[in-house]
C-alpha cells in the first residue's frame, strides 16, 4: 500500500484511496501516514462489516473488529481527519451506493470470498482511472478469489495481468478503460448467502 500510494501521488493519478476488508485498519493507517508525510490530502475510504460476518468459521471472532476500534487506531497515530470515511456494512449493501464518477486511485481488496471480490470489482472497477493501482491481498492463496479474478478478467475483457507480490497478494496498474457488463454477475455463493 505504501508504494501504491506514493506511486499514484508521484504520477498524479486522481482519486481516493480505497480498501475493502479493513480488519484492524493497519493498511489504511499506513496509507494515511504516507499521505501525511508527503503533505498530500486524499479521501481514504474504509469498507468493512466492522462486525462478525458469516463464512469465517473459527476465525470469525478474531476478524470482527468494530468501527470504533479502527477509528481509535487512527487516533493513536494522530491521523484522524475529515478525509477518512467509514462505509460500514456488507459490501453488497455499501458498494452499490458508490458514485461511479468518483475516481479511485488505489483500490485494495482484502475480502477473502468470491462474493466480496465480485461486489468490489463490479461496483468499483469502473471508477479506477487508467494508471490507477489495484491490489488483491489474497488472490494467490485463496482459490475462490483467484477464480473471481479469472472470471472477471475473461468476461469483462481486461488486458491486465497480475504482478505477484508474495504468497498471498498481487497487483496491477489499470491499462484500459472498461464498461462493466452485468450479464456475467453471479448469484451469491459464499459471503452473500443468507
Ligand atoms: C483478512 S481481513 C482484512 C485484513 C486487513 N486488510 C489487513 O491487511 O490487516 C478481511 C476483512 O474483510 C471483511 N469482509 C470480507 N468480506 C466482506 C463483505 N462481503 N462485506 C464486508 N466486510 C467483508 C471482514 O470483516 C474482515 O475485516
């Protein structure tokens, strides 16, 4: 995230810094610190249930962190501010409210499930301008996430390829504008069942 934020600032790619799947907020605190150090103002958008969600099994308690706890993490580093926006709730309920004309310079998705990635990509990908950076935290380690990426890339005709970061994550820079074709949007299969 640190490199991605620095890069979009250096390249003057317009737009917000967005993470879906925030947990304790560490990645977005780092993003806020980088912006602070660079003397730059961008909106930070944090999307998460901020409570237990179905599908995590024995990890569900561990992964359930409240919005108040994440706000406190920004306070601890003196990085709280009006440019930090919380979007609490399941992605399926929050991302459809996004105004697609609002650009996203960095889109980081860390949502573990097919449904979570599908919601993020279908509703937000059009908002990433060419030159914007997309990061998938768990695409190399979660088969369902890789399946979602492969479906999305093939069915929406994306030309971009993933650059692997480590055993979990990968990134790419958007090269081509696309208009999302909703014919391929799949019914709930994991996080959105129930
Ligand atoms: C692995 S954690 C994120 C870790 C964090 N990005 C980090 O690097 O420290 C996954 C997060 O995604 C959230 N999440 C996954 N799918 C979601 C969905 N469909 N709607 C809302 N939140 C979701 C969970 O609540 C959890 O906080």
